[in-house]
């Protein structure tokens, strides 16, 4: 394909909104706009990736830092939109909202009698724990939702030091929305001072750690009051007991027990298919140097960047056209830079765009029936006989 067919416009400077080095080079090389829209060169790169994806394992051959599980593959990127929990020891990786972890119960206690206590202005776990002088893990946190499909009021209890995972809850009960004040009132709850004790017409969901936790402080369903020493089964029960809490950094891996870390990533593949634009970004983040992109052969939009340097005594463009046609006949994909531009501009653009091989048809080498060949990641160039290039059968002959 010819350079001008793709309407490539390179840039000498990184865009001022560049979020990462890889993104900056994709913009500078003309793969993307500053607004992250795919340009024709980017479309060509994605077509190449789509062709590669006929082999479902192709991601493993691109030298990318992959984090994966049975159903999704991630690439760590600080500006990504997917947070995951990751175990460095056993390589467990899962979206943070779905991640499992080992939950540690407090030492078992003898169940104590219920005690109603005044807790003015204590409508958060933090204020309650501070007022009573108890750790947050000795409290029960109440959350209230309504199921979208049938309007069912859903009351959830998790330990006070944990956060609800709405994603896990939705997997269990279906689509939900926050309960409105009327729904809370009808169930007999009191926002800020709620517990499952004495509720009516409520679907009660308990995190799996609650039945293993004794003598928790919970709401009294009366403004300004809480109950000390609430216990599962003795004081309330639940229709559903399940894992509904969200992992955080430092929680223990469900597989090996080592601490989890959290990472910001982008998703490259999931059950719904490959995310080719994200794969292109991951390639750019991984394969670049100070001059530009340096894509591996398998993932580059073109195998060869072919350029001619205008000459004074030899029609270098005619020779370059001959090379272009020969490479195409051999099934080698070529980006042909046939512009009437200075050599320095073309060399810079070739480095920016990042094809694995650059072939230069210039007057000095052509006088000796040679062309210049440079591997993108090599420090220097070499000359090869023009005849060899014209008779290539496969790109591997010059790699």
C-alpha cells in the first residue's frame, strides 16, 4: 500500500493530552487522533491483528505482559479502565469486583445478650465505631436495594470493615437499584440505623462472613439507636448467604493465601472477543524506543517500510516501484513511502511508524545494484543486492 493512500500525517511532538508513551507514539505515527479515534493506518494495524486472532493463542506470541484467568486477559496500564486483584505468587487475576479472597473470621466468642444503646448522630460505620470504641470489624453494615425486575426490597449485611461488591450481588439476585425512602420505610428499616432484625417483605442477603462473626453491633431500626451483640440465627436469618464483598489490596489470595495487590489494567480479551484497539495500545506501550514504535513482525501493519531517496543521476523512484511490485508479488506487505520528501523526514517517519524492516532505494547504493536494509530494532543498516530483494520468496529470507 502506498503511503499517501493511507493519508498518514505524522507529528514531531507528542500531543499535550498524551496519557502514556505508547499512546503518544500512536498519535505521532498517525495510527490514532488525539481524541483516540482510529485513523486509516490504525485500521490497517487492526486488520492485521484480526487476521492473527484466527489463532486464539496469538496474544501469547506478542511479548506482552499478560495477566489472565480462564475468561479474560488483561494488560497493566496506569491509565486503564479495569482494576483487578492480582496475586504475584500464583498469578491469580480477576476484576476487583468479582475477585475472591480468603476471609478471616475473628476468634469465636460466646454469644452475649442483645443490648439497645443510644448512638446519636452515628449513621455511618466510622462514626458508630468511634462512638462505641469498637473496631469496624465488630459492626454489621446494612445496604438496601430494590430488584429492578419485580420491585423486591433487598437488605444486605456485610461486616463493617468490608465493602459490598454490587457486581457479585447482581450475579445472585439480578439487576438492582438503590432503594428509595418509601421502600425502606415499608420494610420497617431506618436508613443509617438499619438491621435485618424485624424486617418484613425483605429478601435478606448475608455475606458469608456474617454467620462466622459473633456479637456484632447493628442498627436497631430506630433513629439514634443501635443494638450490641447481634448474632446470626439467634436474632435474624437470611434467605441467601454468599460471597458479596469486594477484595482490596492486602486481602489473602483464595488460591495460595498470599497477599493480593490491585492493578489498573485494560482488557485485551474476554468471552465476548478480542479488544483490538486495546491490543494495539498494549503493543505500542511494550514495543517502542525513543524514536518511535518498533512492532514485532507478526503484529506490524506492514512487513516492510519501503522508501526511495530522490537521486540526481538515477531514477530511484522507478527502482523503488520495481521493488514494491516484486515484494507484493511475493506476498510481502509493504508500506511504500513514495513521497517527494527529504530523506531525513522519511527516516524519521519510518522509525515512528515502526515496521520491522526498512528498505531504502537511494542513489548511492543503487549505483552498485544494492539497496539499504535496516531491521527496526538494530543499531545500524546494511546493504544487500538489489537482485536478492527483487527475488524474495518470503520475508523470512531477510530477517
